[in-house]
């Protein structure tokens, strides 16, 4: 199966690990996760955008390179594994991470297979599966938004009635339930996790996730990491 991240930032082809709902303290993504199995079927993501900000005070989309158009490091294919080409290898702003020494190998590339309205996507193809999965292992695609962009976005992030929206296209050879997670670095490593469903195999589907504010969130006025988006 292949994972494809297209245009507005959707992902296809990743095996979902099962993050807890709501928020958790510290330990970032790996804490308290159920076992995540890296198999030949991954979800594809395309056209990711973080919108619905009050008054649209700045850019209505905070996801940089959500259209998957820029791949300055490598426009071809790259085999990625734990401690081998891990992180940023092809598309700008999107990193493939193997948490807690997760096994397996995934070949990533910029693909022209994409949903309507987009010309490119991020494709992830599992070329070597992890045959012995630990219960804390996790494989995910990460996009990090700067803290100052979140602070100046217009989102009243400490108010639970104020919400922002992540939308993306996903294509997956396997139907089922998958996850996206959001981590606030400046607010005590708090995390919010949401599930979405892939209903039809090998078909682009648009997904929308709404993220509420929380009184414990905070974003510094600097260019450090503010909010991380994880496609798991």
C-alpha cells in the first residue's frame, strides 16, 4: 500500500497507532500509545489546511506546503527507516518519523497522483514491514507550525468554544479508522487526538477535523515550534 500526502495536506497509507483522545501531559506523541503496526497498507494524505480562524487575520491556511508542491531536498524517491534518512527527506515541511525505534522501511516521494484541484501529493510506500512491533512503536508524518504564527492567527485558543479546522484529502488501500494528533509545545506538551474513517479503498476522500481551544494552551511570540500536526 502507498501513503500519499497531497495538495492541501492529506495523508494516505500510514498504519494508525491508536492515540488517546483528548489531551495528555508530557512525553509527546509516544506516551501511552497502543501498539502501532507498520504494514504494507498506509493512509495517503493530501491538501492539508488548518483554517476556520476568527476573522482570518493572517493566512487562512497555517499549513506551509500543504499542496505538496515543494520538494527541495529530493524530488525523487527516498527509502526511510529508523535512523536512516529519518525526518525531512523529500517534501518541505513534512517529516517522516519512526518513534521508539519503530522498524520497517518506507519509500517516500512527491507524486502526481492527487485529488481534484491539486497537482501533487506525498506518497509513502511500505517496502519492508516491521515483523516484530513493540507496544510503544509509532510511525507518523509531522508538520510543525511556528509558535508566532499560532499566537497571531486570530484563534482564541484558550477558549474552548473557539475552534480551528484541519482539512485534508486521504487515499488509502485499506479502509478503517485512522488518527491525527495535535501537540502544543509551549503549553506543557499538551496533545489533542482525533479519529477519521477511510470509507473506500484507493479513493481520495476529504476529511475535516475540528480542534477546540483549551485554557492551558499557550504560544510564544517566536519562531520555535508552536503546534505540531501528526498524521499517524
